[in-house]
């Protein structure tokens, strides 16, 4: 029996409540920007501890529209990390701005506050901090490093429910951006996204941008708009799943603790093994200097794995010309070493044991 990296088919217990959500929407006959979207926006804002939530079509749209709402455009620079699969880079480029990369922390692999100061310029218009693998970036350290004029965007796509003493993901900076892709800690049955913020004017600008830039129907007043709306069916699914988020995150954290405590191979190191409330274990990532050999061994044992993420942004083919001379030693080393192990709430204890035993039995 294979141990999958993730298995979205193991949601049988949810079938009755999800069916009820579908039926509720179908009975109303309203499918876009209706009661379910409005209710989910209220509930998710309350969960995150923010005044506002605006739902969107995807997490990538959330990043781009957050940048646009902040006025980022041509000639501006946005600082971000380069080890999170180009998502922030794609959004920055879509706004006509230029991505600038800072290195990441050796232990957490999130944006390093110490790496920010050397790359800031008068053109720096914003910073995107990704909460990678479910762990909060050092938001306090980042804020202390930046001048007040530079807003921070949280990329919360992997950190639904993570919290620090200052609050939950999505409430720790100027604006937070979420994805509800099916594999996320809070996932829909398709694409979806949202922004959260305490700034009502900023939220209103995103609301306009998600619907063509409208201020009133058919009256386009905000440039850069598009069609980026979460549909009623997905909002209804998310409403049903939100109350269970903390419980499901606790199961992910228990899996992470097991990996951190029981993987004892000298060449396999669990990323940031101090798992607390600030880490909701979207992914369980280890580092190994012979990653490909370890991955082949686990595959032979029937263990599913993946690499999140193998190519840093500044080494992507589309970025080579603009990133000549960029050196990010921690990022580059990590991208060559990281390997994701199975981690999802329905993973069984026996499957978890198999993964740990297979890691410890690697002859490498």
C-alpha cells in the first residue's frame, strides 16, 4: 500500500455537510457575489482578527490585487524571497514592477530581516513576506527593519490559522493574501483566494479591482481591474470547513512533531523542528544533501514525496537576464536540499510510522 504525499479523496465524512452546502446554493439560484460570499468574508475576517476580508478567484490574484491596491506599478521595486515557486514574482511582474530578492533565514527558510536592509532602495514600494510551509515569517523583525513608508504584504497561502502573540496570519501586516486551493490547510473544491486587512479603504479598492474596477455597476473608476470573484459554491464549502480548521491544523502539527522527534537519520534534518502555534504544517519539509537519493529510496518504499521548491525565482529561465549577479546562498542551498514528506490530516498512524521508518532505514 502506497503512502501518498496528500490524498484529497479521504473526505468521506464531509460528504453530508458539503452536499448540504451545495443544495443551499442551488436552492437560492444565486451563484456569484451572493449571501455565501458575504457570510464567508465576515466569518473569515473574524477568524483572522481583521476588519475586512475580500474574496477573490485565486491566491495569485490576491497578491497582484494587493499590490495594485497599494499603488505598486511601473518603475517600482518589491522585495520578496525567491524560494516559493514564483508566485509573488508573477504578481509583481503583472503590476509592471520589478522583483528584488532578499535571502531567507537558514533555520526557517522564511524571509530574513537581516537580508532586507541591503536590498532596499528609494524605489522599494512594498515587501512580500511568505509564511512558508505553514510557518509565520518573522513579521516583527521585518517591520523593525523597514522604514514606515514601506508596507508589508503577508503571503498567507500556506498558513491559514498560524498565530503569534501579535495575532493570526493575515492580521500581522498591512494586508494578507490567502489561497484556498484544494491542498491548502483551508481548501475549497477548486481555486479561490482572499485578502484580509484592517484598512477599509484598501479593502474597498480591492473590491473594485476584483470586478473590473467598478464603482457602481458598469462604471469603471479604478484602473487595473479584472474579473476575480470567488463563486457562491466555493464560499459555501469554505464556510463548512472553516470551523474545523484549528482541529485539522492540530493534526498536521502532531505529524510534524512526530517527524521532528522520531526521524533520527544523521543526513535528514527537519526544517524548523520547533513546531508551535506559529507553524500549522502545511508541508512537512526535510533537508538532505543527497535529496535525490533519499527521494528514490522513499519511492522504492512506496512513500510519496515532492520538492517545494526546486528552482529559486532568480534562477528561473524567465528571470535569468534580469537577475544576473544575484546571489542568495541560503536560498540556493535550501532549494537543492528540501524534500516534502506526507503531511495531511487524514494520514493514518501506521502510514506515519512507515514514513519515519523508511527515512531512518535509508542507507545513505
